[in-house]
C-alpha cells in the first residue's frame, strides 16, 4: 500500500514498511524494516542541531544540514555527501547536480525500463521526481509487492536541460541504513564453484562488488544480503537485494566515518558513459529489496515468493518440470543417432520424461573450436535430422529438447566466414577468444534478427519441448559499430539480449527454456523473466552442490535450479560420491540425469529407476514447496569439530501437509554423537509420519571390511566384487517415526546410530563422506486419525 501524508511516503507490504520524506528539498530515509504503524514521522527523523566539525552545510537557509550525516534516499552530487554516490553526470555545471524534490505521482503498474524486463503484478508504483535548477530530472521509482514483502526500486534520468549531458553512474537504488553493525554477504565464486557465501563484516570504508564480464557472472551474483549483528538463519533482521538484470553490474556497502551504512546496486559504472541529448532519458534496471526479522530464511522466503509470483513467466511458474536426461557428460561431442537413441531408450526405461540433445549437433561441431553460429544439422551424426531424431525420441514416450549457444560464433563457421564483422571486436585490435569463440554483436539489429530467425526455425523443426540456452565465455573487446558512444556498449548489449529472449520466447510460448552460461555464469532475475529455470552449475559433484545450491537458495527458490545426477568420480571435481547422494542433492532442484546410462550396472539402473519414481511421487513439494536451510557448511564450525559438518534442508508444502527433509554429509567425524535434526516450517499441531527413503549402499563402500561380513574372502578391488556390486546393493537402514510438528521442530529427530567401524546391521546408519538421506513427511491418513484422537483426548481431559 502506498500512503502519502504531506511529504511523507509510506510503502507498506504485508510485513514490512518503507518510509521516507521530502524535506529541505532532500529525500530523507526514515525507516525500512518490519511493518510499523506511524502516528507521525517525528520519532523516525534524524535530529541534527549543529553540523559535525568539518562538514559542509548543504543550504545556508536551512538548519545546519549536512548531507554527509543524513540518511538519504538519493544524494545530490558534489554537495557535501562524500559517501559513494548513486548518481553521477557531466553537465554544463561539471559534476555538480543539486537535485531537489519536485513532486510525485502514483501509477498502477510498474513500467518496464527501456529494453529491460520488469517484475509483473504488484500493488502500485510511486514515482518521485527530483530536478536541478536547469532541468536535469531524476525520477525514483518504487514498486510495491505486498504479499511478497518486496519493494522494487528503479531510477530514470531525463535530460530536460537545453544542452547534452553524459550520464556516468546511475545506480538503481541507494539505501541508507541506521548504524553500522552489519554484515554484508555476497554470493561469489568461479566456474564450477558458483555462489558460495562470503561474509564481509562491515567496517569504515566500502566493499564494492559486481561483474565486468558482460554477464551477471559466476564471480559475484547480483543477489546480496545485509544483516544485523547476531542475525542467523531463523532470527534477526536481514535485508535481501537483487537486480533484475543479466549484464555487468555493481553493488556496494559502505560504512561512513559517522557510522551509518549505505548500500546500493545498479549497472556497472566502469566503462559506462551514456550521453543524453535534450529530451532523452536513461532507465535503470529494477532492483528488488526485501527485509525480514525472521533471519536469512525469512528473507529467502520473501525472495522465493517474489521470484515465483512476479518474475517467472506465469505460464511456467507453477508448472511441474520434467525429469530429463542430458547427453553432454555421457557423450560430449562424440555421438551419432544410434548412440543417442540407445541412451534415450535406457532413459525411457528408467522413467525419464525428456531427452536433451546437448552441444555438437550442428555444423562442423566436433569440438569446441568450430560450428557456433551455424544451425544446419550435422547429417553425418544425425542422418535423419533434428526432426527425424526428435520423432524417434518422442516415439519412446520422451519429450525432445535441444541445446543452443546463439550469442556466439566460432571463426571456423559458415556464419563467421560470411559476416566476420558481426563478432565483437574493437577496430584494429586482435579480439580475445574464450573457449575458441567470439561474441556476436547483439547491439546490431541484423545480428539479433539472424539469431531469432534461426533459433525459432530450429526449435520448430525439431519440435523441441525444451531449449537449453548456453553462453560460454565472458564478453571482452567491447565495441560495436552500431553505437555512437562505446560507453553504451555493455548496457545496449544486454538490451539486445533481452530483445532476443523476448522475441524467441514469444514465438515459442510452450517451450520450456533453461538459461545456462558455462553452468551458472548468468544466474539472475533478468534471465528468469524469460526462462523459468537455469543450469545451476556445471559442477554436479554431490558435495560441491551442497555449497552451490545452499548459496543459490539465499536469493532463488529450488524451482529455478536445474540439478543433475552425473558420473562418479565427478567430471569437474574428480571427487567420488555415492549415486544415491548425487540424487539426494539433485532432488532439491529440477532433477535430471547426465551420465552414460548404457554403461550403468543393473544395480545402478534399478537404483535410478527408484529415485525417479520417488522424485515423481514427491515432485510437487520438492519443486514448489517452501524451502528452508536447516544447516549449512558456510559460517563458523559450531560443532567444535566433534560432529560432522553437514547440510540440512527441508521443503514444506504450503498447506504443511507434507515435506521432504534432506541431510547431506560433509566429512564424517568418527565416534561422534549426532545431535537431533531439528526441522522447520511444519505445522506444530499436526502429526507427521516420517520415513527415510530406502536408499541402497554400494557394497564397495565397505572396502575389504566386507570380508568381516561374508562367509568367504573376496578381493575388495577384484572382479568378483565388481560384478557383485553391479547386481546387488545393500538397503540402507529403515527408519519410521510418527511425531507432532512441534516435536520435530523443537526437539528434533534422533536417527539410528552412525556407523563407526564397529559393526554393521539394520540399526546402523551408514553415512560416509559426501553421502545423504532424504526423509518424507506426511500428515497422512494415520497421522490425521491420531490428530483427531489427540484432540478428543484433550477435550475430554
Ligand atoms: C557449458 C554447459 O554448462 C554444459 O552443460 C554444456 O552444455 C556445455 N557448455 C556444452 O558445450
């Protein structure tokens, strides 16, 4: 709800309030946090009677008002606020821009910034205008999303002066928080190690983060959080911020010398220069803010709701996603139709629903050094074409999906030979190559048209139900002959990308698109506005995925994270992990398989078939439930080294009738007492039946210890053991409990004793390094009966 009282602006969502006021020409921040009732704004106002020492007084006529110590929504430039600015422009007055409050208006819908996506839905948009005396205008936009507890912010700069100007910095928002007892947490990493949580305890000075790679990047994600000292997963005040943008961006958190904290985020200003002729405007991407006093999980819940309800394409937001098999790590470039169909047949027999043909199906694409840019199917590999292969796959009862990398070109390709000038390169400079490829210049209309026409035609020819849209290098050598000013390149490039996304997805409305960029190099809200899911990381190692999926979950719900079961040892981390653990972690995302099923043993296939059946039975809650982190590997070791560090997650149906909890081992600690697993998000007064998913354990796990169980001796590395493990696996322990939600959340579940080398039987829980377990919870028929009985008992007592 947007309420304007005089010049006090109050934006209320279901559980938060955001207040600021126009005073002395300035927009002064009053409060952002859990919802409050306001009688008047006075208690919220920063009181100043005298300036601090060397401060600069903003306006002599006003009270001694120094900008440097004010909590501001937006700061005039070069007027005595020495903190990081959200805005900078070069005008006839140099870098000085005395932007003062002019007025406001309220609009119903959030406008989409030029060439960029906008969140959909929402409960109104407040637009506040600031102006300089000579007509430079800045509009601050505030979108309200009541049920998601989100305030979206954006900024527009309009040149209403008579002279041209250059915009040099235009953050989507600036927010001044009171005090300085905060920690900033960013999601950082690299290829195959995306979105690990980094905590920066804020101190005087600025922490500046972001990307210059042309994409939102695997280095630092646009999502970040800031929390008060003492905040944890379940309690404490936490602010979450994100940007609806897929290009180079910048974020910062600064503690001022006077001990207040400023945060901001927007397009990357390094290399940014946006000339505005009189009458022209620049529109910054939408930023997204939320706040919760229920800790990081509370904040994540808001972000997850917001992504599902206001970012994802509505047609897919609540649609269950198919279990897929992707051929990439099974074959890489080395396949033909016969090999693919063998894989597809195996997949269909296991219950897989979609077969995805990855890289290598077109042009001379037998390695990563040729073919990108071309769309002609490689008839040597696929003699019956994409349509022929698609039909054969569909005849097996599977959907057919296709990989593409439309933004790129190899120099060894028909496209490059025809249009060498379509690749991004600066005149007279040898361009940098990444994965042997160049980037297509998306600032050029003819390039965008070529991509759209070819992608749409190919998708239709193949009858593809799914497309994996890849992008495998950073952008460099930023230059486009289509631009009057190269300082526009990074932003125009992203606008070009969104135009392509929009045209392609509009032309193929029923196709499920999955964003991808060398795994998770472009995992952001901008992509999610068009593509309802993203390949989370190329790294599918069960242990590394605990970290990656935990980190990602701070800002994004499981229903956007594609997660595959791949081979062991893992191709990226070279780490071995149990097949069942690889499934357990992947089950908390959008499940797929990416390994050579034709060489899987009978026991492995049986296990995978059971995994898929189990996933389908719990798919609704796994993909659409409310997700909470119970324990994570990030942060200090609170076990004193005495018990294993683990990851624990739970996802709960919105009506709390069912849930799935997962536990994932880091490194095992021998002879350690395991604390109970405390759950979260359940209904305290409902009775749940809990059962462990009956996993199987590869008998090779025991090594030569197996000789203590068997009546005869075997060589642990020998052929007999290998053959036996291929046909037989041991069932894991059986555990089944019935318990009230309050018990599960307050006391927690104690599991069977962990195996520590002193005997193995049905009462022992064998969880070696990197292993996992899943528990299904159901407030089912038996549980409901018990609930009624307990209620009757209580009423007769
Ligand atoms: C990078 C992706 O992340 C992989 O999954 C795979 O599609 C390769 N590209 C193919 O080149």
